[in-house]
């Protein structure tokens, strides 16, 4: 086990108490900035890490040679040595279990403890093996980096390390079913992981508020300007695919918990319940100054130079705001080929509803809800509700004027109607239902629909 | 000649009436200038006639009348279509003048329309309500022929057209102002979108257009911003959204009918913000409830007429809130709505201008009526028709306060007595309309009071009461009486009718349904004394004979005659009516057992305006029915229990009668008539009603016994 790496981590965590403004860390190397760990939730850890970077910048360069020079044959040789060493370790462990098995079979309690130690050793070594082996391949890193830059693919491509971490824990859990003492802690950890996942998902709808520029809380908070501390991240920091990085091997993670899982592979000292548990906020001991964030884009209302500055509440808000407001909208809806988004979650939300916009205005705008269309028409002079094309065509007339206005937009939006079979069939089904069941029942339905949509 | 014409014109402009127009058009006095009023571009055909007719003797003297004068004459004939027809047959110039003068066209069948459109180029109003089937092609031709002269089209009773037809009319006729598309149950939003392109539309009826949704009405709201009247009755596809959009876009709306729609309080709130809204109908709007009315804030000062009938969910709290914001109300209809109590009517206090209150069919308390009496002092119209709980006390308190009452309806208020009548007649002497059918506690003395005090009465309904001849005699002061309904008054006889005949020369409608004491002498007197009679109901007046009908045939305006169940009437009487009353449109001779084919032949020959006839139980055979089928106007026939009728004869008659819309037949005929024929007739727009009533034994034998 790499015992000499432990103090480094300790040192970094001990230095974490001093909260410092990130902007003071101008000396942070741009090439290193990718390594900066951002915790989506706790600002504490961010500060921890940034200060950590300051302190151990020399260590950092020494500790992560394999990360930075992944095409260097010397580094590769180093890694191979490391691997060899690890494989030897595993061999030793397995051998020792074989010897022990016969001897301590009667003392079940002692054996179980032993067994557990062996298991954790095994898993951590295997994780280290895999991660180091991964760094050996230059292409591997590129793939990861690419995956990171296109945020949209991240949910679909499983993060190998985090997956492994989870697998490891669940294996341990299975092994420890008989174990009463540590079981609860592990379970808590797994639960904690689940929570992280949940929060990750839950944060999406909350992001949407950011788009509307109102839901960020701060505008509604009415904090007096001096009552909080303003932090500003750089553009590169905001756009970094990973926010949590292993101080030992440099691997990036999106989530703090995944990093903690990963860290266990670097030694026993990371396996203690305190190291594995969620870092607690020691807010109760001393009054912590509130932290708010500023957008690095000068001129933006969210930038602290703006005279009506509206701070952003969390780092996640910063990220979403920056992508939405100041980045290209690179995600295009595959259904309508029209709507563009800069945040993957927004695209997913849109794609869920895309094509169900059957309420059409003569100006070409579509609405998913009838009351929204009618609000639009009430607002603008000369806009008319446009009937679905098949309704007019189905009755065999040339509906001039009207449809002309529509078709111009229709061509723009390309296959809104032809490609998007769902919307069209829905409408025609609707019509058929009218014919079949008579208009009364159908109209009751539509009324209810209107009632729900409209005025409640 | 010119002076004569000039005088004539002056006379016409002055509005002096004249009965006969005699012009010395045939005198040989030469007239260099035919008429000072003639325009330079006078009928070119006349010039042609002048050049053609080389000798002046052959020139038509009628040609000297200018178009303007002919038009003035035609204006006078507006109410008499038959005279106009005769006018157009005088000569060519008269024919052209009549063609150019006609503004309104009401064809019986849509097949006649192309020819009619060619003849009448300046028609403004096309009423197709008599045509059961109007195809898109017909509408195309209407649009193409009339173009911008068309201002109004009525399709309320027609089927068979689609949005394409409407579109052609709307696109060709830019000046279209009025459109009635009621009952077009198969019209969809596409049609509504077509209507939306009629920018000048001011009045639109869409009653029962159930397929039109919010999208359609949205197109109309955006397109027809000049709308002043909109009827959306029974438009079940329209919700608050559509109604609200109409209210937002059509700011000119005066008259809005939302009856039987699914509009709720939210929609109503937007509607009440219309700046010029005067008349709002919310009949049977079951989705408007008290709670939503309570939240109404915006005042609607312009509203004058409000109809809330059949709206069960509304209670006094909601009504009070609604009346708070509609303080300018003049007419309020709350028929079949809720219980009329003190708390309900106390909200009437805010309505200083209230003139008309209708509470038909409501449960009424005396306290509620007394509160109305205290709140309203300028009522001119009050209807308590079929109200339960109306007492002398309550009614008296209202009529004592509102001396200006002109219209009073207390039909079926069974609890009121002579006391109420005494108060009504003493305080409301200016009554014009009084309807009090089935007020059974009122005695004959009470009815005498009406005649003695209310001399301005024009419309009086005393059906099913204790009225007697003395009471009728008391009406001798009511010279303006035009509608008198005294059916089921068993105590009246010829004596009373003779008094009426002497003193009510303006009588137009007389109802003697089952007033069995009436005999020929009374009817003869009426026919003599009331020459303007138009509608007469003598059903089940079993003593009536042909003599009465012969007398009635002198009333040339008669258009509706019911002599159902008068077994002593024979063909001779019906023939007399047919010959004497050319305007006859409705005839009911059910159970006149002695009326036979002879009457039908004459009827078919003379009553060319007959629309509706009931022939059940008569002695009519195939011959009579076939003759009748030649009447082009005939739309509605009831043919039950005709002994001499065979399936073949019936089939032939159905085929021959092109304009039929409704036929009641005995269900035994259904399997006997070829199915394709029935389908063909149905396709022309006819509806069959198959009746399965058993044959009732005629009690003519009984009647004859009593006669002898």
C-alpha cells in the first residue's frame, strides 16, 4: 500500500478550514485548473481543494506525473511497475487467506474480521489496477475527456470508476451481511450514494428556473450587498467536465461520493468511516458567511460588476447560467431539428414534449397547451388560431391565405408535421373519436381539458 | 300626364295612404317629356321599343312611368307578395322594375335559386330557411351572382353544404353583414375559419354548431371584429377560452347568446368586460355557479338585458354579486332558476332602471314578491307564469306599486282570486297584454273587472277560466284587442262572441279551442265584424258547420285555420275557405270525417301557399292526396288513418311533393313503401315520423244523435 501518499491527503484536508476567495488564486495554473475539484453542493470542499492546490502545488506536480504526461514512456514504465507491485500484493493476500483458512476456522469472529480486511484490500487493489491500466492507454483518456466535454453524453456513458466503486461496495455489503457492527455504516454510505444520485436528478427541474432568470433565489432573497461573500469562477472552471479529482491519480469525477469511493483504492486510510462519509458542514460552531457566485461574463446581470447585480446561489446555478446565457446552443432536438439548447437537461426536457405541440397559431408558433395559444392570440393583433393541416386538407379544399401563412413557417421548421408522426396521428385520432362517439361526449372532454388548462 | 305623376310622387312622399291607384295612362295627350324624374340612363330596352315600334300607337303607355315611380309603387306593395307578382306581370318594364326592386329572396327549394338569382340581381338578403337541402354548388352560384350586393344569408334550416360553400360566399360577397348558420351540426372548425374571413360581418348565429371548437370560434373572433351580435347557443365545443377570446377581440359586441354552453364564471368575467354589451343570454349555463359569480368585480354598466333562465346552480349570493355589477339592467329573466325569496329579490334594489322581470316557473314566496314591490316601482312587464306560491297579497303589492305595468303574465297562478284582479284592474289601467290562463279561483265577476278598467288591452289570454258572456260583453270597451284566446271557456256562447265582433274590429287572432258553447251564429258575427282575422282555432267546437266556414271565407287575410274535430264540417266548407282565403298556410282538418277529395282538388287549385296540413281521419283517397301534392309550398303533412289511401298512392304523393320537410305517417305503411323511395325522399330533406296510434272510433254517430 502507498503509505506515503496518505499525509498529502491529510495535509490537504487540514488546510481546508481556511475559506478563501477563489479569485485570489490567480497563480493557479490554467493547465491545472482542470484538476480543481468543484463540489456541486458543498462550497466547503471547493474551498478546501482550491487552498489545497495552493499549498501542495509542488506535491501536485510530483503526484500526478502519469496524468499529465500520459504519452511519456517513462511514466508508462512507472505505471507498469506499479501494476506489477500490485499484482504481487494480491497474490500475497490470496496466499495468506489459503494458509489462514485451515487455522482459524473455529474462531469465526476473528476470521470474519480478517476476511473483511482481505476483501477491502482486494477491491482497492483491483480498482487501482484498473485505473492505472486505463491511464496507460492514451486514447482512453481522450475518450473520457471527450465524453466530459459533451455533457449530454455523460448520463448515458457510465462512469467506469464510479460504477466500479458501487460494485465494490455492494460486494462488500454482501460479504458483510453477518457483520453487525460495520454494516450500518456501509449501508449509510450506499444510501448516501443514492441520495447523491437523486439530488443529481432533482437538480434538473431546479435548473430550469435559472433559465427564466428568476428562480435563483437570490433575487428573491434580497440579501443586503455586504451580507454575503461573492465568488467568481473562471470560464474554464465552469465548463470543466469533472469537478472532483483524485489527488493521487488525477482521475476526474462528477460527484464527490464517487471520488470518495475511488479514494479507497489508494489505501486503508481512505476506508475509515469518517473518510467515506459525507463531509459534514461545521456551520454550528462559527457563523459562516453566506457564499454567492458571480458570472465571469462582464456585462451580464449576474456579473458582480453589474449595477443591478443578482448573485447566483450555487455552483450548479453558475454552470447552468453560464451555459445557457453565454455558450453556444449545441444540442439540437432530434425530433424537430429546430430547438437548440446549451444544457443537456434542457434538451431532454424539451424532447419529452416536442411534437405534442398541436396548438398552432397562424404565425407558425406552436403551443403544447390550448390556453397558451389563446393567450398568445389575445395578445397579438392579427394572429389567428390555425387549424391542423389534415383537418383542412381532409375535407378537400384549397384553404388559401390561411395555410400559406402556415406553410412558410412549416418549411422553416422542416419536418414538424411530416416527421413528427405523433402529433399528426393524435389529431386525426381525435377527429375519428368525434365521429364515432358523437360530439357530445367528446365536447365534454374538450371542455374539461380547457377547464384544467385555462382558468385554474 | 307629367303633373299627374308629379302629384302622385308627392302624395307618396307625403306618406298619404291610398287604396286604389288609377292613372289615365291611355289618354292620347302627347307628352314630350315622359317624366321629370326620369334619369338619363333610362331603360335601354324602352329605347329599343321606340325604334322598333314605328307607329306611336303601338308604344306601351306604361313605359312613360319612370323607374323611380315604379319603385315607389313597389315600396307600397312590400307587404303583399301576391300583388307584387301581379304587378310584375303587367308589362316588361314593370317586370324589370320588380326584378331590380326586390331585396329579399326566400326560395322554397334550392333548385329554384339559379333562375331566381338571374332574375333578381340586386337581392341583399337570401333566406334559404325553407330549403332543406342547400348544396355547395348552390352557395357557389349565390356568391357568384350576387357578389357584393349580398348582405345577409340565412342557412339556419338547411343541410348539405360544407365549409367550401361558405367560403365561396364569404369570399365573393365582401359586404356580408348577417349570417345565420344555426343547426349546421356537421360544420367544423374549417367552416368557422371560412366565416372568419368575412371582415364586415356584424351578426352571426351559430346555434347548435356543436362541432365548432375554441379554435373555430377563435378564427371568427380574430376575423370578424365588427361583430355586434353573436349567438353561440348549444355550441358545446366552445369553452371559456373561446368565449374569452371573443370578448377580447370583438369589442363591438352588443348582443351575446351563450345559452346552454359550457362557459363558467371565468369566461363570464371576461365577457362582462365588453364595453358595449347590452344583451346577454345565459340560459341553462350549468357551469356558472355561485362561487364564480362572487368573484366578479368589473362593472358592466352597458348591460340592459340579462337572461339567466334555467340556471339552477345560481343562488341569492351569486345573483346579488352579479346584479351588483350590472346596475343598468332593464330586463331580467330568471325563469326556472331558483326560489324567489326575500334575500334574492332584495338585490333588485340596486337596479333602478329595471323594467321587466320574468320569474316563470319559479317557486315564489309572498315576502319575495313584496320585496320586489318595494325595490321596483317602474316595472312595465312582469311574468309570474307557472309560478307556485303566488298569493293575492304578494301580487297585489307589486301591481299597486307599479301602475305603469303594461304586460302581465300570471298564467297558472292558481291561488289568486278576485282580490288580485280588483287590484290589478284598479291600478294597472294601461295593461296591453294580460295572460292569465287557468286562474281557476277567479270568478266571472273578476273577469268583468278586466273589461271595465283596461281599455288598452291588445292581447288577452283567458284560456281555461270561468269567463262567461257577461265577461265578454265587458270587453266592449277594448277596441284595440287583436289577440283573444278564450279556449276551454265552457260558459261562453254566441251572445258573448257577438259583443266581441261588434266592438273589436282589429281582432287578428281568435282561439276558441274546445269552447263548446260556440255555434255558427257567433262565428258568423266574428267573421263579419273582424275582417282582419288571420288565425282562428275552432278545434272541437262541435256545433260548427259549413256555414261558419263560408262566413270565415270572407276574411281574406286568414292564414291559419284549425277545425280539428268539427264533424259537421264537410267539403263544401273547406272549398269555400280555399277559394276565399288565398293566404291560407296552415290548415288542420283532422277528424272532419266528411271532408273528401273534392275539397282537396279545390284546395290544391286555390291555396298555393299552403305549408302545413293535417288530414288524419278525413275521407280522402289517393286522388285527393296526389292533387294536394301539386302544392309546391307544402312542407308539413300529417296523414294518419286515411281509409282510402294505398301505399302506391302515398308513394306517388311523396314523390310528387318536392318541398316536404316533415311527414307523419302511420307506421303500418313503413314496410309497404319501397325503401329506395323513402331514402330518396329523406335525401331531399324530409323527415318521417312513424306514428303507431290505434284508430279511434269516430263518435260522429254520437254527434248525429245529439243533432237530431
